[in-house]
């Protein structure tokens, strides 16, 4: 079972303008103390439809990522996962040695409210020597993340909301700096690595505050020390349609990345070719769902890794 860990992970959005380490002390060592109530109060949302793609096709994001990691694309299974709150399926990729099977990945991704979930194209889960997670171009990669990673997903989704769910990119705005300057602390050490990571960690706090009875103050007696940060995210997500609150139906989605062939290794076996491709899946945005304009925030990648101690607990350290 996945042990409680200090997973405060992400990729810096808009890092060219929001990469400087911040000057405020952390309120807590990590956000693990929010995990149980997040999982308890964000409703279980099992996917009514999980359909595996036929052989020979993979989203370009998944292909590029696994090749970059030195993994075999043929070990990736791709799935259409359709929830009852959206007329368009999400395309998820899972490595055969992933810590999260597709059923569990679909479950925890489905706990992310549909308003926020709509800003994500794909989720990829793969094994890795260290645990880490990142968001590049609205695609989330989970590497060695276990099945209790809801707050990791909310953090990564927070990067996409930062980039283009609000009136302006939040982490690079003067508005965020002004709100940040009114607080004495940042949520945890990872939030202190950049304004982008501060927004993403504050998104986790805002989601907790919006959904868990009693809000963030019910679990954090010194909530005032970071109040302007998470309250700003909560206000903006509410103005954008309560993106972090469960319920509703998807109105718009990002177009999926290109569907590309898995590198072929056809061979003859007992008189017939094996490894042939099936019919190419249709991943287009259906009629009635508007398309969210993409934003390029792949520049300036940075993140954290997680390494395990002798008891299997994870410890974070900056790269």
C-alpha cells in the first residue's frame, strides 16, 4: 500500500517569469495532513465506461514521454475513460508496471471535479526509480505515484488552471504577488520554490476549503498565515464556474494530442503477421462541446523527485 508521503510535486508553469525561490517560511512540512479528508469528501466517481484501445495506437504525448524515459511504448495500454459528467471521454495511458491500475487511476482522476478536469488532456502513469509528477501542456505524468494521489492530481490540475482558466496567468500576475505579500507564510516548502508551485499548492488548499466541511480552518489552526493565497484561488475558481467544486457537466474540453502509431515490430508467426494495427481511434471533440484554446507552458521544466527511506516512506528533494 502506498505510504503517506511528502509529495508536493509539479512542473513550473510560465517558469521564465515565475521561477524565483520565494522568501516566506513554510507553514507545514508538506500537505499530507489534508489527504484523508480530501479523499473522504471528494465524491467517488467511478467511470461508467473504460474501453481499451486496439493495438497499434497511442497518444503522441504518451509516446513521447515513455520514449524520453527509456520505456517501451509497447508496454503502454491506452484507454478511453468516460464519466457520466461529460459527453467526451478522457484518454489515459498506463504502463504494465504502473503502481496504479487503470480502474484506480480512472477513479481518482474522476474525483477531480469536472470543471477542473476539463483542462486536462491526458494522464499517463508509469513506473520510475523516484516518485514524481508533472504537467506539461495540460498533460499529466504520474511516475511511481500510488493510488492515494488525489492531492497530487489536484496540484497538477492547478497548473493548468493557473495557465488559462482565469482572466490571466495567475502565477505571473501582479495580482498574485499582491495577495502573496499579505501573507506571512507559504503552504509548504515546495510552494516556496516558485510562484507557479505556490499557486498549485494553494489550489490544493482552495479545493479543501471549498469542499471539506469547516474549510481549511477545520484542520489548520494557523490558516490566516496563508489565507490570501488560497482564498485568491478559491475566488477565481468560483468566478470561472466553481471549477474545484464537485458537480455539473463539462461544457468545454481541450482537444486530445495527436493519435500516432506505436512503433511497429511486425513479425511472422505460424504463417501470419502479428502486431498489425487496429482501426485508428476517433478522439475528436464531439459536437456540443466547445474547444479550450491550448496554452504552451512546456518551457522551463522543473520538479521534485521522491525517494523512499528504509520503511517505504517517501522523502522529497529538489532537483
